[in-house]
């Protein structure tokens, strides 16, 4: 089951709402559905709004700097969660360690130069490249094939494998855009339109653009987790000005529109490009603690939440108090309740694993890494109860109602989870509204596929 609530305020203040969700998840993890279990209820009620607020103030505080994956802020948050797991007495969940590290990669562009017939052209004045689209090395261009404009899907009949290709970024004249799009957005569209060319594995592609000169872009690329040696042989993709194209083809172009008269075909040239790029290996981690079960200790119940967020952008911290600081402190508090119960001899039958994952905002990286490298057998994992964004009020709920939670996915792989949820809600007098609107297979939000529970679900684990 994946629990979620929403609102559009900046700071979540509804710690009582988080508390109610925590009680629900804690009791669901125990799974006492036959009769009210006074002991379970007693320890669930140790989860207090004041303690949730205290932890959330730290997790979403300035020191954590927004907890972007593979940054110092994220590492500080991981250590804070690890220390909490240690303090309350959880066992380390990864062969003696509380953290499960995984590699993250990031490209850094150190320099890029270009010359035509030995005449230098300046970066960002007449040519530009994204770090991700920059193959590393020295490139000599002696001939180049002009394929036309990429204002729509661009097919080529010529054999361009291993050759250089030149395209104009958009249509000309009446069919052109009123003004150039933002470079990043426009490049995405152009790349989509030249995929038929890229599929033919050219040596490189130069794109004539109408928005030079440009501001200097960041020399640091986006992070990624799948590193392939094929990246080193991927085509170089760069944007060039119409003046650069004019010199490249020994043609006179007085404007971008003048390129419209250029015939499709192969052209001789003498150009050189040099790209000096480095791929750095970074690290991120999931934080894992556990309470060993009794007679069914070789079966596992997971409680997960992602502790990463967006980090800093232009000096502004995106705190992520709700997304998903709220879920992070929820599993910390639930873990504390279970640990207190275990110390009093009330251990769960199944082993309970508390896992705070990173990389969710980047693309569910941490949970994907765990699912591909499971510490505990997925076949023996009974359920993943994932908590994401339980600190805010949905605009569709009027008044001051806090007594609801969105439950997502409980009907997909299990016939038991939904009746268990309903039974616990009734048996313990929580009387929460279990809103299941997002279980609709036609729901366009597709929340079922968008948080860390899905990496368990796609491996057959009920969520």
C-alpha cells in the first residue's frame, strides 16, 4: 500500500494528520485484524505529533540543504536517520551496516573548442553543447551531410552511419516558430525529431540554431545511474550559429532564414572540435534498519519512504518537508514504536525492515537499486508499505478534516491488503476515510507507478 495526501501550501503543519497515518501503518504492519490488540494499540499511540514535528524540523532544515541525491545534504540526512535507527535499537539491515550504497555518475565539461579552417569560434558565442550530449575527444570533420530542418520528424535516406550530419533546428519562413524556444526545451524537441538520424549511428550531429549568442551553461551535467561504455562512442551533438554554418559550408548565410535555400546533400569542409569531459563517480545510499521477527522471521514486511528531495537551485533550498520529509519521519516514528514494543517482549512475527531510500526524485533510483540487489529475498517479502507525502491537505477536502489518507495499490497484487486495511481502521476506532480514487486504472496521475513501492510491485511484492 502506498499512502499519500496532498496540498499546495509551502510548509506542512498537519502533524496530527501524519500521526494518524502512522498509527494506521503501524497497526497494518502488525496485521492484527481478528480482534483489537490492546498491546499493539498501546505502542502505536507512542507515536506523537510533537515528536514527528521535532524530527521533521531537522530533516527539512537548512543543514540538510534540500537532501538532493548524492550531495552532502543527502549524506547528512542519511547519517541522521542511521543514528536514530541505532539509538532506538534497530539491527543494521545490510550485513552489519545501516546503509546500502549505490553509485551515481555525473559528467563535468572542462573545456570545448572549435575551429573552421584554423579560425577559432568561441563557445556559447557560435557553438554550444550540453554536457550529456558531448562525447569526449578530438574530432575532425572533413565532410558533412545536410539533412534539412528538424521542425518535424526528420528522415534521411542517405547512409550517414559513421558520418557527420548537419540539420537546422526548426522550419523556415511561415512554418517557423514566432520566436526561438528556450534552448533546453527546443533541444529536447529537436532531439526527438532527429531520432531517425541518431538511429543510423552518425559520428556526430551539428544543429544550426537561431539563438546565439547564449549565456554560459552549467558545465555539470545531470546525474545518472546507468553507466555504459557505449556513452564514449555516442554521437557528439552540438548546436552552432548560422555564422558557424556559413563558414563550415563556405556559403554566405546572412541570417538563419538564409539556410532555407541550402540543398540537402554532402559538403566538404575542414573543422575541428575538441571536448574535454570527465565522468565523476558519486555515491548515494538507502538507510536500512530492522526488527527481527519470531516464528516467521524469514518473512519480511517493508516500510519505506524516500528521504531525498530537490536540493538547492540558484541558492534557494527546496526543503521537501512534505515530499517526502513527512514519510521519512513517519517510518522513523513507527520504527521507534516497534523497537519499544520489542524491548518489552512484544516482537512481530515477521521481520520488519525500515528502509529510507534516496534517488526517488531522480527516478526511483534507490528502490530500484534495492530491487535489483535485494538483501532479503523478494519472494519472502510479504508487503511493502510505502509512505509518500502524508503531511498536507488535499484541496478537494473541505473544512478542517484531517482524518483521511489516500491508499494506492493495495488492490493490485493482493486480495488481502484492502480487507486488512478496512478491518484495522474499524477495529481500532481510527475511522479514517481510506480514499482509493487513485486505484482507478484510468487515473491519469498514475501515482501507482510514481513512487518507490512500484519497484517492489513490479517484482511481485504486494504494496
